[in-house]
């Protein structure tokens, strides 16, 4: 065995050489790998005793792409084109032996090889678009030649992966190998030599794209579809441009176009935001005072209290990954209703072909109902999801404390109540934690894990791992009203309601927020959720505009009327002259002058109070890092990932500018606009949240 670099070895098995890449954790194409590949391939090509070369990886996966940590830094060592040229144009067959995930630059490496073999569990994809980029090492040029234009656009512009079985069907790989991969790949190489198979270069296979040549309408249609499904994202559009170049130009010219498009995206703010989000999403798991080796409590069975909107969704999350659940309700009717909704949700998913009918039965079999908390004596974790009422929650926790075995985690799904107070109803506050899911709980990726004053480290570590296991992005936060997400949302809502009275136009405010990249604006969102949340008909006295809308029977989409009108069965909001009049009257009664407000002011007044509140949250230690806040907003509230989250966005705008605006509004509007001390400090030092260190 010859060591080529620290992360690449070359060994020989008879006349077959094996280039082994060992760059944990995911064999990213760092400078050492690129250099090792270039030197190793060259050595194999020059060694007369070597007749064929296998490229394989040690550890958990084949190359998972370029080393993202190198992006934005000055380039070092050889570019990928060096080893790629040596492989593709060399005189000897090169075989990629793939396990785990061949992603991005990894799949591009495989595409310059002459043959590709893989284990049955291997997966393939070009996920660069998820980083706001496109494949920059030939992926956009070679993949369409193998799988055709339609499939290539699908894969490149969504970043979706395909299985080994699909890759075989598409002709992306030559064989699926059972057993030891390297042994199988060496045998495959020998077969190639024995059969004297010609070296097949993907670059020469143009049959699949000829049919689309000179058909710009195919690409125009794709651009239109992606402009809708990936609204606001630049990269998918550039991916389609690059694939079009693959069809219309010879390889070298197409590669040039790909490089230009790649460089442009790399310089843009969207990719910077998406790359930041990639690392932010992984950073949340790192908790300074809860080390990775903190002992965890095994979770083999979960109890859920309340089978309402949230309880049912949470139960589904557990069943989806095979965790048995017992769910408790106050009466049989409500229990049947809750379980019925779970079943219906699963059946809808099955009808879309995303799971099988057997999966529906398997998952439902894991969810058992009960009317008695006594049945929770053997669960390892309880998640309480009863009404948002402190007395009720304390009563439930008091009972759980008596029933549940010692060592069981007792969690609450409260969206705003004080976890410490809930914990005080038990004799084991160290085992009490908040697990704040977002609605619909079986869909939304975010989980706020709320650490109480006395919550033990082991319970925190267990809860974070549990979040990951049920495929959520778990972010640790501290106790305060509304935790991180809802506390910041409250700021935006407050200002949106003021803006509404001043501008008179829910549609203008909603459009500004929608155009910024959120899925919908605050008033469309309120209509969807229902205006009567927290509203009480008996005590309502028309004190707020919302009260008046509810009093008028305008409860939101469910009554086909809220801030907007709706046609029955249609969710498209239609501006309502009646609501406009109600706003005008309300503003007049309350002496709020109405005026034309610019979109810019609406955006600033919507986002800057959130950023200010986020800063207070950091100051108070409620969130560990600015990037944790960003992850919460991206995965819980639809903040557009290409804008990186509120704190990243603040740096993009410049903290100093935001500070100045807050001061300006403070003078006009009063103390709610007072900048947080940390924001003032950062602004005065010319710094941003990227510089924040605890
Ligand atoms: N570069 C640098 N670091 C990477 C990386 C990459 N491409 N991919 C993953 N990592 C790091 C992660 O940051 C994480 O580090 P940490 O442990 O310090 O937090 C560690 O590897 C493990 O990653 P995950 O926690 O994500 O591990 P999983 O097992 O859950 O997932 C994976 C593995 C599917 C490979 C996932 O990491 C992934 O999707 N990675 C990104 C793949 C990608 O985007 N590739 C394209 C890169 S761009 C490119 O190739 C450009 C080319 O066209 C020129
Ligand atoms: P829901 O009203 O849909 O469901 C609550 C269920 O709890 C009802 O079915 C009720 O019968 C049951 N219940 C009441 N007392 C009980 C008891 N003593 N024992 C067993 N079951 C009991 O309410 P939802 O929306 O599911 O909310 C539950 C909790 O989740 C609340 O704390 C809420 O703040 C929180 N939450 C709600 C979100 C939402 O969007 N709906 C989002 C995040 C958190």
C-alpha cells in the first residue's frame, strides 16, 4: 500500500489498483483528497503492472461532495478538473465503487469514471442546489447525457437523491454488488479487462439529449415550474440554464458555462445564506455544557396526554420511526376522533404513494389509545399535549409524577407556559422538559427543546437525541414566554396590527411579507389558523379589530371570511371592502391617522422588532447562538432559507443600520422600539451577529 496523502492511499491487488479515500466524516473533496486523487490516479496510469483502477472510500460513505468549509476561501491545491481529466482521458478503465451517498462532487467523480458499481443501499444525488449552488464539476453536463434532460433537471434543480435500484434502471450505474464492495469492484474490473470492454466516457454519449436540442420550450416550461415550486430561489433557475447548455453545446463549452453560473451563484447572498444554514442546522446539536457523551435514557415507549391537534401529530412522529405510543384522552369519543385523524393522515399519504397500505397498518398498530393515565406506568417518556392552561397542566404533571416509573422523562408541549412552574407540580423537576412541536406536528421539522431551571443534562441529551430520531431539527432554548419562535413572532404580530390600522390594507402587508419569501403574510396566516383562537364570545367587547371581526362571524377561512373573503372550498384570499371599512372605522375611533405606507417601511417594521427581540433572547441566554434562532425561524416559521434567518439577515442589512432605524422608530413610537443593549454594542463596534461570542 502506498500513502499518497494523509487521506488517500493506493494499493494493488494483482493488476488492479485501488485508490482508497479516507477523509472522515464524509470523504469530502478537501485539498488533500483532490491532490491524493490526482497523484494516485497518475501513479496508477503510469504503472505498467496496473491494468485497471478502482476508486473507493473508507468509512460511512463514498465522497459526499466538495468540502463546503473551503468555499469562500482562496483556492488551494489542484482543482477537481485535474484528477477528473486524468481519470476520464486516461488509458485504463476506472471504476467507481460506491457505498453510502455519492453526492455533489462525489457523484461528479463517479461520472468521469468509465464504470460505476454500488452496494444496494447506495444513494445518488447532486444536492448543490440546496446550498444555493449548482454542480460545478461537470454534473450539469454529464448527468443529462446519462439520464436524459427531464430526469437530470429533476435531480439537479431539486437536489433529490435516487436509490441504487433507480440508478441502475436509469443507466447511472452498471451493477449493484452484494457482499464486500471493494472485492466485488475488483472482480468487476477483472471482468471488464477479460471482456476487453471499451472505455465508456459519458461525455461521448449524446443520444439521450439529441431529441431536446433546439427545443427551448422544454427549458422554459421547467423554469416556470421551478419559479413556482421554488419561489424566490435563484439556483434552480441557474441549474436549468446549465442543463440547457449541456444539450446545446459541446462538453468543453458547456463546462465553461457551468463554471460561470457556479461562480455567480457562489458570490451571491443566497448561497452564502444557504451554506450558513447547512452548518447552523448541524451546530444546534452542540450544547456547550451537555457534552456529546452525556448518558441518555433509552426511549422505547412514549405516552402522550391529549389526542387533539398536537397529540395526534406527535404520536404519528413516533410511530413513523417505530416507537410504540400510548395516547390518553378524557373520553372514548375524543380518543376515537384523535386516532381517526391519525389514520386518515396516513391513508392520505398512502394515497399519494409515499407509504404503502401495510405501512399504514404497521404504524397505526404502534399507536394504542387509553382513557387512563395509569397505563403510563411503563413509558420512558411522556409528552403532554392538553389545553394550554397552567392549572390543568400542573394537575396532569402531578398525576404523572405518581404514576410514571422513576427515570421517565416528563415533557410538555406547551407553546408559552413556564416549564419551571409545570415542573414544580412534580417531585422530579430534573426530569421535566419542554418539547415544543409546531403545527402540523407530523409535518413541521422544528422542535424547540425547552430547558427548565432544574432539567438534568441527561434529560436534555435524551430529548435532543429523541428529536433527531423522530426526524426533527431540535433546538435547545430556555424558559421565557413564547420561548424563541413565538416570542419573536409576537413582535411581528404587534407591529403588523398597527401597520394594518395605519395603512388600511392587509393585502399590502401580506404581499410584502410574501414577496420577502415567507409562505404567507400575517393576515392570511391568521385567517388560516382561525381568528377566534383565544377569543371569547361571552366577554368580547369589540376592543380590537380582531374582536370585531369575530363578533361579525368572520372567524377566518373556516367561515369563508376573516381579514379576507373566501369562495367556499377555495383558500385564495379575496380583498374585502367590508373589512377595509371596519379597519377605517376602527382607526378613526381610536384616532389613528391613516396614510400611504411604503413597502420598505412595512418590511422594516415587521422584521426589525423581531431582530431586536432575538438580540434580547441572546442576551438572556434563552438561545445559545444567533444561528440557533435562525434555524428556529427557517424550520418553524417559513423564513426563506435563502435569506438565512433573522440574525443572518441582520448582518446582511448591517446591524448598525438596523440599530439606527430602531432609534428612529423609538423617537416616534416609544419604548417598544428601544434597541437591545447587545444590538447597540454590536452597532457601535461596527460588528454583526457573526462576531457574537458568549
Ligand atoms: N463538506 C464539509 N463538511 C461536510 C460536508 C461537506 N460536503 N458534508 C457533511 N459535512 C460535515 C457536517 O458539517 C458534519 O460536521 P459536524 O459533525 O462537525 O457537525 C459532518 O460532516 C457529518 O454530517 P451530517 O451530520 O450531515 O451527517 P449525516 O450522516 O446525517 O449526513 C450527508 C451525511 C448525507 C453526507 C450530509 O452531511 C450531506 O448532505 N452533506 C452535504 C452534501 C452536499 O451538499 N454535497 C455537495 C457539496 S457542493 C459540491 O459538491 C460542489 C461541486 O459540485 C463542485
Ligand atoms: P386541542 O384542543 O386540539 O387538544 C387538546 C386535547 O387535550 C383535547 O382533545 C382534550 O380533550 C385533551 N385533554 C384535555 N384535558 C385532558 C386531560 N386531563 N387528559 C387527557 N387529555 C386531555 O389542543 P392542541 O392545539 O393540540 O394544543 C395542545 C397543547 O399544544 C397546548 O398546550 C398548546 O399550547 C400546544 N401547542 C399547540 C399548537 C397548535 O398550533 N395547535 C402548536 C404548538 C403547541
